[in-house]
C-alpha cells in the first residue's frame, strides 16, 4: 500500500523541470524531491523509483538523477543502498 501511495506522488514530473532555466536540471530535480520529502508526501523508509524510472518521469538523463540523489544524500534526506535502491531517511 505504501509503495502504491509513493508511486502516485512521483507520477510524471517533466512539467516541473524547466530545460530553458539557468538553474541546472539536477538542482531542479533535487529541489522537487526535497519538497516532496519535507512535505511528508515521501515518508521515511520510502523507496524512490530507480534512476532510470526517475529520469523518465522527470524528462532528464540518468546522470542528472544521479547528481540530484547525490546532493540529497549529502543533505541526509536519502540513503542509497547498493543493490537495493534509494530510500528516504528519517529526518526527524
């Protein structure tokens, strides 16, 4: 049930990324995911879609997604577990 709820939150996000903006795409994607986490729509323990799935949802490259996830990881908002996926951390 939780996974289904998370899937609804992360539907097509390509309209949230402005390819013509001066701000780098990875920052826009990270900002969007950060907002979802901080608003509680992505809860602690939630698994993010794969890099390929996120790239498709956001309309950006997988490298852009990797950069975004790395930034969120450095902020302590997500944790990437090799072979398992990327999970939202408990930020409280």
